[in-house]
């Protein structure tokens, strides 16, 4: 009897826990406007004995990085493997840019062209999916089927199948219009199903091959739940949310990727830089000019600071936090990776502040 009631309690509690633990890029910020990036690093790592925070910079065509530990103490310049969370979405979007360059898909194609869905008058377009204007919500909690996954460091989306995701797509009714920007893990799960059907290949192998063979990023891949740090999420094979947050990487690979955005290599990356939707009122964890990061618009994968001509994205899992920002006007990029999860000051504020200092 006790076990029965415990199960019910877990199911009731699950949506809240997923909201807190999921890769939905939520970060709370302390009132620390005016701090230098160095002070922010010290605050982020304060009293965290296991902290390993890496800051990478691209400037004048040169890449460099530093590693910090507890209270901002400098550590040896060693590469570490970090979960990059929702920055995975940018790579998913870039796969679409590649497919567009190969005339395999158009931004204005409906997802219905590629997925086996119930017949209906309207399903969202690729453009609306990639720019978070499809009308899909952040997540649909009923899809998550693992009530035992409620502890820090454990992936709350473990067990989410493609069949479940496909069934949900068929049950959600949307109007044929661009909705106000609403960041959606669900939408990028849908994007993953579509890109698999375009290339007729499982997303994990498709992405891993693309990273290695097309981009030359040998240390970036779909996570296998292990690395030199700890508390990596475990993704079951074929999980439907891998396209939303399943990648791990190192600072050098992330800097190489940032450099590609500056040099427009491959040339089709410009597709994912294009402004698709202006954002009238982004939430504070996505738009906080006092902490130097802005999201005024969204492209096909990138958040866009239109005031400073910066494209950027953040990523958060239970134990990791990541930021990549590219100043396209000044050819500068910053990457911040940490194994400390959500702290009172996020990597987004640190990275955006470094970009401001470099300018």
C-alpha cells in the first residue's frame, strides 16, 4: 500500500522535477550588474570544491582557453568533456541548413511531408520549428515515462521513445500561423524525427558522422554518459530528445565551431543566423541586459542580440552549464563550460560579459 501511494506521489511531483532538472535553459540571476567577468567566475565557483569552469576565446583568429576551480582559482589548462545541453539544438539546426543546401528540404516545408502523421489541415513548418514559433510548448510532461529518474545527475527524459513523440505530434492541434516565440524542447525533438527521415539515418549516427567528417570536431559527440568529470546524463539508445540536448564537447571543439560561424564555414551556416522572429518580451533568464546578455530575436537555431550583432545559445543539464556567443561584427567568440550546473550567476552572464570586455 505504501509503495502504491509513493508511486502516485512521484507522478504528481514529476512535472515540477522535470521543469527544475530538464535541459530547458532556466537560470536565476543574482543582482550582480557591474561585476567583471573575473568576479562572476569567482561567484559562480564560490565554495564549490569540485568546480571545473573553462573559458575559451576566439580573437584575431587565435584560440585560447583557461580553466578555473573553486573560488576562481586557476587550474592547469587541461581539456575536459562537458555536456553542452541545449546548445545541441544549434547543431541540429545546422543539419537542416546542410539539407537545405543539398535541396533535400525547404524551410517552408511542413513536417507532415516527412512524418507519418494523421491527416489534418495543418502541421508546423521547419522554419517555425527551428525558430521556436511553431506553437509547441516547452515540453509535454505526460510523455516522460520514468518516474524513478528524479535525482540530480539522472536524465529525466530517459525512456522517451520516438513513437511516443510521434503520437503526441498527431494529437496536438495548432493554427497555421507563426506563434509568439516559445522555447521548445519538444519542437526540437520533432526536428530530430524530421532530419532522420530526410537522411534515412538514425539521429545519433547522423550527427556523430556530421561532426567528425564534415566539421572535423573529433571530441564532440552524442553523450555515452561518461567522461573525465562526473554526473553525466545517460541517454537510452534512440531517445527522442537527444536532438534537443544530447551532445558533449570540449572547449577547443566549441571554439572551432564558433570560428566556423565567424568565417561562414560551411557557407550554409548563414541559414541558421538569419533572423526569423523578433522577441517582444523574452523571459529574464534569456534576456537580461544588466548582465550583458540579450535575446531580441531568434534565428534558425541561434538566439540573437540585435543591438550588438551577437548570436548565442546556452545549455543546461542537471550538472553542467554552457554558453557559446559569437560577435559577428567584431569576429570575436566566447565559450564558457562548467560542471557546476545552475549557480547564482550563469555561464551566460559570464560569457556575455567577456564579449563586452573584449569589445
